[in-house]
C-alpha cells in the first residue's frame, strides 16, 4: 500500500460515519507543517496569515506552539472580531475603507491596542480620521513596501500590484506623515514578496519555465534584500520605536528570515499545504486539508460522477486554480466538463472500484478558501475524528 493509499484508508475509516461533502484536517500533517515553518524561520517568530486558515480553533492551536506569534488578518471586520475573541496581536495586511470598523477601533482601548492597520497613502489616514466618530484612541499603523522586481529600467514588472511605496525616500515620507499626525503611531513595516513566496519554482513537466522562475526569484531576493534594508533604516530614522518588520510567505520563509532587517515572518498556506504549494524546491510539506465529495453516479466504464466539487480558487483563471482529485490516485477531470457546479465526472481506472456513496478526496488549489465552502472542519488523528470545529463560515462570518 502506498502512503497515499494508506492515508485514504485512514480518512475513509475516520469519516465512515459522516456523509460527504465533508472537509477534514489531518492534525499530524498540520503539526508537522507547523514545525517545518518554525525550523525554516530560524528563530524568528512566524505570524500566521489567517486568510490561509479561516478557523479560530486552528489559529489557536498553532499560536499555542513555540515559534508562532500574532495573526496577519485580511479585513478590518475580521481583525476586530479576532481581537474581541482574545487575540491580542492582529496585523491587518491590507488597507481598509471600513468606516464603521475604524470608528469602533478608535473608541475601544482594547481593540486599538490589539489591532494594527495597514497604510500606504496619507489619504488612508484622512479616511480613518473622518471615521473616528468621536473616538480618541491612538491607531497603530504599519506601512507596506512594494516588493515587485523591476527589470529593463522599470518597463517590466514582476510581482503583485500592491503598495505604491517603493523607495526609502517614499516610505520615509509617509512615515513622517504618520508620526506628525495626532492619533496615530507607526509601529511596523511589511513587505510581502509574493512573486517569491507564492510562485512555485519546480513546475511538473516545465523544466525551462521552472529554471526561469528560479533565476527570477534569485534576482528578486537579492534586489529586495538590499532595498528592504535601506527602507528599514530610513523608517527607523523617522520612527526609532518601530516594533516589527514583517516579510516572507510560505515559499520564502528561510530566505526572508536570513535578512537582518526582518524581525518576523508571515506564513499560513504552509500549514494546510494546498496543491499550489507542491511545486517548490525550497520545502516539501504534507497535505493537511482535504475535502471529500460522494460518488452519486457510475455513467460507464472508467467513469464516476461526484456531487459538486467546482470550488475554483482566486487568481488568474486557469487549470491550476481547480481542486485536484487526490484519493484514490489516478482520477482526472473530463476535459469537456472540468469541476462542476453540482456534479463532476471523473475519469480513470480507479473509478471502476468506486461504489455509489464512496468518497473521493480532493485538495483545494489554495489554502483558506476551502473554508468558505464548508461550515466545519473534522480534525483527524490517526484514523479517528477527534474534534469538529467551525470555520469562519460556520461561525456566521464571511468577511469577503
């Protein structure tokens, strides 16, 4: 029996009492992945990206482990909800226009002390001030640095379009805007290198492209390390009390942690290890989060149909955004139908051994987005479900 076949047998036994669709997290794999992130961080704390987990119980579990500290959230509403629930260090990774949320933040000392908001433009400070609604609490602020790699004199850009702040002078100028403005305190700097941390460099069947990605990422790491150090020095000259410099991502943990200017690492997808993180030379994780769909039809030889399954991930549309049939091994989509809204045909010889009601296990393309489809995660240890915990959706929270 192959390791994957053994996992399938465990998952089937653990969930025999549960009807599919069902989502699970293998806690042994989850904990092993957490240990690997800490090892690669080399002593720097790992801040957990909540968008990649979207389950409070699992956030609590990982933050109870040595080497993890703080949450990186994705909306202000989520940040306030987490702070009210007792999480005392929440960094909002994206600017917000949630006026009601900013009003609440500015009126509540506990929330204002726990939540740090993201800024890359003084106009965002104006919006926060207008939203205060009488609140006088000091708002903690983090600035974001654009990490993209510019080539050919800036004519070619590699990386996400995020912050407009790129140079030490630009970041220092916004830092001065925060520092001289009453009601705000600059506490952090963030630089997320998604073109390194979130792009696989060992693409199956694409050796030339993989080589090109590795060359790009090596150049990007060198350029960013020098520029980030200069930016941090410029910001610290304005705000000597800067508390943290955040960088990284699952695919670049050890590289970013090696920079002296960085004080903490962000990661989240590396806990679940979805399919987009199979193509890396820098680490090998264990798939921890899966979902199962039930076989409901057997249309012919080498074909079964499962209920639903069309759960595409965000990003540029393509085959790599689809969930992948994982267990039993050897199943594939019908190219004319793909992953369907209400039913999904699957092809391959393993289909002939599947019966009506059997489970087919899938891996989602990205991490936390799976939790937008399920209201509960069944936590598996060995071949037993030892707990069932709500996702954000299961708690009635859909932040985006």
